[in-house]
C-alpha cells in the first residue's frame, strides 16, 4: 500500500476509536464552550472547569482574615495599589481568575474584575452569589 | 549491492545500524503508545491542556483530545509491528513538527503552561525541555526514514 493509503488507514482507525471514546468515556470533553465569555459565572461552572483557578477575595481584609476560599488572594479597592503587584506575581498568563465578594448584592467583585481586565489580566470572572454561594456549598 | 556481496566488516556495520534502528523504533513506538494511553485516561483534562495553548477554539480542543491519543496509539502500534510503517513514520514526523511548533509558539508568547504531552502524569514540565525532546525524537524519526526496515 502506498504511503498516502497507509496514512489514511491510520487516521480512520484513530477516528473510529475516537468516536467510540466520545460515546462511552466517562471523562470525555464537553463540546459546548466550557469557558464562557468573561463575566458572571456560577460556582458549579467553575467547579466543572477541572483546572486550577486563581481566586480573588474582594471583601474587606477583616473578612478575608476570618475565612476565605483556599488559595484566594485578597484584592479589594482599599488594598489595590499594594496588593496588585503580589497578585500579578502569582498569576500565570491565561490562568482563569474568579473574583468574589460577600454576596449576590455586592458590586465589588465586578469592580475588581474590571480593574484586573484593565491591568491586562484575562480571563476574569466574578462569582455569582459571592462568598455566600461558596459557603453554602461547603 | 546486497548484504551477501559486501565485505564482512561493512555487513557487520549494517547489522549494528539495523539493531540501533530497531531499538530507536521500539523506543519511539513505546513513547507514542505511552503518551496516547496517558492522555486517554482523562480526555477532558487533556482538552483543557490543549486549550491553554490558546491556539484553537474549544470545540477543536475537545475534538483533538479525543483523536490525538488514539492517533498516537495507532502510530505507536504501527511502528512497533511495522504494519503501515511508512504511514506511521509520516504521522510521527507530522505530529512532532506540529507539537514542536505549538510549544515554540507558547514559548514565544511567554505562556507559562505545561506541555500536556503525557496527560497529567508529568506536569510542570514547562515548554523548553519538551521542545528539546521533540527535536531529539524528530532526529530519531529522520534516522528511521533513512532506514525504516532494519535488517
């Protein structure tokens, strides 16, 4: 068989097996866009990403010190200037960032997300329901 | 000229080269089967690894995450068994070139990502060493093209 024919046979064998994998594999990837456009995001969606996320706690530092999402960085309008360089040191380009504030009613997470985007951090999301949403699922 | 008509010394050299080519072929085949098998353990995680390169849309990352592992396994088996040997070598060459270009592109854009070459088994490998490894494997592939059927 000519080389082109061999290349085709190997490709179609792999394609058939890939189709079978798509049908039965429990950890198959989902085809709809798993990463929606930056904006508000639910905790469930974040957990489905199955990859490390950099959490940003936009609540006052006093609340952050009491309890926060594991690994979260404190970044709010009050400590923005001093904490942003530390945040940027820990952020890897293209790593997804999720900002949360106290509850669904607060606007700080949206504000911090906008500031981060203007600082070149992308993609940035803000958590629907904020800290309350996180706490109630723990 | 055949092995029967050349001098014993040259024949001996050919034999050694043949064995070296065979060993390299088995190593290459094993690496491809291993890489494909590890990626197949968690295609969703592999799709996320491809997505980190920021080169193609998500749907194609998902498609590649299903296809690439099997392609690597089929190529590895074909190399090992010598069925469709030239077809397998063509795929190996093409895949290694594409993987190397993707790694180079990530390096040039300053992306701090893992190679994703072996699924999630070997993480924090960065992009530099995997790129060097791919180039070494490309060198092996060139040798195998030169002598795809060792004596």
